[in-house]
C-alpha cells in the first residue's frame, strides 16, 4: 500500500521526493503512516481472535 502511494505520487503525479516523503511524516500533520500501520494490524488481530 505504501509503495503504491509512493509510486503514484512520484511517477504519475510527478511530485518531488520531498513532497512524497512528507506525506508519511506525522510531525508535519500527515498521518498516512499511521493509517498504513492500522491496515496491517487490524486484519492480523482479527486472524488471531478467530484462531486462523
């Protein structure tokens, strides 16, 4: 997911690397990184709860 966001921003939208990486920086008010972490943790937690 993160790689898709990076490739889309860099090569399709033609943004600079500084702009692309600032999307993942919570110090600048961008919480995309936390959203990606949640997208990984929630399915893992559900699998553990269901015993899969």
